[in-house]
């Protein structure tokens, strides 16, 4: 009989099982590979990697470059295996017991609930408005303070709803709470508004970013955190030595150096999102929610049946089933233009009774 730690058997899991989709638009990935010039630079750089050495200077090189971009110091930057690992570490560091309360919106990134449980903390969701997924800022602040939370989290723009909060709304929260405050900016590059400028004013604030979405490095698993040096120092204690590999670090370093090369990709994804939002609005019975990301959330009474049709055609979208606040909703990541035209044709035919 093996003795696992208490509660492990009851841990929820995040479904990452995939099929060989013909059109894969279920994970909010970038729909294009690296720009050719970036790819060439990456391949050349990988050819100089000393595979027999542990990562040291590559980690700090990336920290330095990110810090310079934000007029910060290396000590204000922490690198992780995607922003997901950074968020998991934050939950761990500010959790530790059921008395530790972590407040976040619902629906939002589904891993928040899982991270809270893994950190042996108490997750406290604050429901978004069911009509438009807006957040009652005053209610959120009150919940954080009433619960004496150790960590408050906002995903901006929010996944999976797609809507965003203004920097003024973020600042109102920061101004009225005392605990650690994480702003998860995984989709910021599609939104264009960031709360980074607030970090100097509110030392309890933390920003998390990822290379997985706008930079198309989902396979490399690289993200970064910006925060006060004291916060970075403490969170860094939860990481093991050499937790990032050199291949991912040097790839991310070149992509960040050449981030202007990704602007056309980002603009194309935004353009496709806007185009498909307008097309979806033409379909009967379909509610399209505003989005500032690389995906669209829709509500449709026959979402389950439509999802089954998509699956039969080799098209993978995200169906939320009966998840809180997301019943009969589908999240559709933006593919290439021709891919978007294909899934839309099936969607349109279904709503017209032709599929």
C-alpha cells in the first residue's frame, strides 16, 4: 500500500489530452510559427549551445533584457516555465493552509482553482456578471478585504471570456487592498494595455506574462514575472536550481530581442478575431462576447451538439460543458484565415439546419 500525501487523490486535473485535429483551435495557441528571420536566428543560436553545461548566464541574459525593456533591474524579473508555473508558485508561496485565502474571478483561468487546492489554500471565486462577464470591482475589493486574503488575482484580458479591465480598474483594486495582487497578462499583446506602470506605485503588485501566446513559443514553456525585488527574491525560493533549460531560454531571448517581427502576426490574429466576431453575430441564436484576446467566446444553446459536429470534422474547439458561468459556451481560438472560414462554414450550416 503506497502512502500518498493527503488530498492528492481528490485533486482536480487539467485535461490536456489531444487528438490529431485537422484544425486545432482549442488551446489559444499562436496560429503561425516563428517569423522566418526569427527562426533563422534561433537555429543559428541553438547551434552554439554548450549542451554539457547547466544554464546560468542564459537565465540572467533574458532577465536583463526584459528588465531593460521596462526600465527595471534584473532583481525585478523572474523567469518560469510559462506564466502558468509562475502563477502556481505564487499560489504556493502565498498559500500553505486553509486559512490562506486566494481570491479570483469566476469564470477565469481554470487552473486558479487547481493551484489553490495544490497550495492547500482556500480559493474564493468572485462571480462575474452572467450577462457580459463584467467584474463588480467594489465587490471584488470587499471580498479580498473581508476574507483577509493573502493573494488576489485578476486575469487581464480574462480567459476564457475574452473581456478586459481598464488600467484604472486595476489601480482601484491595487489602491484598496493590502495583500499580494497578481495581474495575469497572458494576452496583453492582443489588448495593448498593461498595468506595468502601477508596479512602482503599488509594491504589492505582480505582473505575469508568457511567451506562449503572442510569440508562439507554447512548446518552449517560458514566462516571466515583474515585481518588487523583495517579492521576486521570496518567490524564487520556491524554485529548484536550474529550473529553466538553455534551449528555451536562448529561444525566448532571441524572440524578445526581435519582438517587432511578431507585430504583423499579432495584427493578423486581431484582424481575424474581429472578422470572425462580425461573422458570428450574423448567426441566429449565437451570442458573441467582446474579446481583447486571440480567441472568441460564444454562447449557443446547442453548443454540445455543435461541438460534436466539429469533432466529427476534425476541428478542435473548447467546449466548457456545465462549468460555472460557461454552460453552453464554446471558446474558439483564431486559426489561419482559411481555417477560420472552414469552421465558420460548419457553424453557419448547423445554425441553418443544413449540417
